[in-house]
C-alpha cells in the first residue's frame, strides 16, 4: 500500500510560515527587563514551532518521489525542478552564503585580533576587501556574458565561472596562515572578489534554469537557504573562534564552494536543457 501523499497547499504553507514568524515576533513584545521570560519561554516556544514544522516536512523523505509536493506555495512547480535543481540551489546557498556573512561581520575583528590592526588602521584598510567584492560582482557577470557572446551556452558559461571560483577559494587556507600582513589582506581581497563572482553567476544560473513563471519564488527560496545558512554559521563561528581561533573557520570556508559546485552539478545533470527555455 502506497504511503499517503504529502500535499501542501499554498495556504497551508503560508500559514506555517506565518505561525513561525508569529512565534518569533512575540519576543519583540517582551519588556526589555523581562529577559527571563524571553530565555525560558518565548525563544524555546519559537524553536519548538520550527522543529515541529521541520519534523512534518521530513516525512517527505520516505515518500515516493512522485508524491512529494514542495511546501510554501510551490505545488505547481515542474517535477524535475521541484526535486533536483531547486534542492541543489537551496543547499548551494546554504553552504556558500556563510562565506559572505563571515567576511561581512568578522573581518574587522579578525584584522584587529589576529593581524594587530588598531581601530584606526582597521577603518583605513578594512574597506578594501569590500571594494574587491564590488569589482568581483561586475567582473564575474561581464566575463560570463562574454563567454555567452562567444557562443557558449548561458548555463554552461555560468557554471564555468563557478568552477573556477570553487577551485580558487581554498586561498583562504593560505590567507589565514601566511605571516605577511599585506599578503594576507591581498588574499582576502581576492577571495571576496571570487565570492562576489560566485554570487552573481549563481543567481543568474538559478534564473536561467527556472521556468519564467516560477523565477520569483525559486529565487526567494534559495535566498532563504542562504540566510538560514549564514545565520547558523555566524552563530557557530563565534564559538569556534573563541575555542580554536580563526584557522578552522578559514579552512572550512576554503572547501564550501567545491562541495556546493558538486551539488549543483548533481542537481542539474539529469535535467534536460529543453525544460528551461527562458524567453528573451
């Protein structure tokens, strides 16, 4: 006997998300002095809601693939997109967006505690890696477009850039271990440049791999994966740095893009390119 179909309507998915946010939003209504209530009741309550929804969703693992319907208002997504590429893109952002979060929130602290920068020197120098990221976003998009103009399939062009970036991001392992401060900062500029190239081409690949009528929802879901991954990674990073320092963090960041590229390749490998025609 086949197991029952796990069917989420758009309304049910929307209500589930609304309940989760409501539970979290209750914390904002708590008076500032009543931290005990927030710690012992409000935060655990919101966590339980999220765990309950996650457990409900995990039932899909044991269902036949044809019976799985993705929640959050996506029951009409084509099957090939619903199962393989969407999951791959979600996991890819889950893994690689923490790279951006780390350098956005932890770079000034790293320069001061590990590289001996004063507060004034940090202000003078810390903006340079972010400029590198700006240039990377523009360069990554321009170069993949150049490949397309030379006759390369658009999705293949984006994936070529992603592969190059994935092979170069292990430079973080060198950046955290090198003794020269100027060289370390230069390598950080390079990896932030690469990360911006990755983000630009990944977003473009997601759009080009999605039927036009589903682009907004798919991009939103994958961005949610990045936000979730970045939030969890930022929390864990603090504990790792406190206990072991920055070396394990930089080391882990060096391999996330290689893993993510393997996930993308697996997700798109069985997908027929004819399923993804994007109108000009």
